[in-house]
């Protein structure tokens, strides 16, 4: 089971600007490897990582993403080991309309549309 979501952002995006709005709701801390740990007291934390070498298995994935947000997207991975927290982070990131998610399980959508699916199906585990 894949434990990450791949989030594609427009060219030039940096992890700090992507994660900045998350500080309104979550505790953020830099990791030793350039990622950002996202935490809530009493819960298992998750990590947002820059990922210039995102695992794109399907050759049609990148063209699909570039149609949605433009050429040369920046890729980030978000761990999903704590699904309730991951859902809340997705909801916050989805306030932006220029992000795309690849679940690694056949779903590639604008992140705000993926967030709508999560709201409609709060117990859905897209990894299955």
C-alpha cells in the first residue's frame, strides 16, 4: 500500500510557501531532509517532503498533471500514515486551486476536487 500522496504544484513552488497556510492549524517543524513535519498534539505526525523525483509510474501522469497546472510542475509527497490528519491537511491545502494530487492508486485530480470527495466520504481510504 502506498503511504504517500503526490502533490503537484506550479513551477517555482517551494515547500515553505506550500506549507505556510498549514501553520494556522498545525504545528510545523523542518526535518533534517528538507521536509516539514506536520503535527497535532496527541496524534501521529505526517510529513510533507519536496520530491523532484516523484515516483510517476504511469507515463500519462505527467501530461495529465501539466494539462491541469502547466509545464514543469514541482512535486511534493505527503505521508498518509495518519489518515485523519492527512484528510485535514488536504482540506487546508485545497483552499488553493492550483494544486493537483496523484493518489498512486489511479486518481489524479485537482486537489480541491479530491478534498470534496474526502468531505463527501469521510471514512474513505483511497489507498485501497
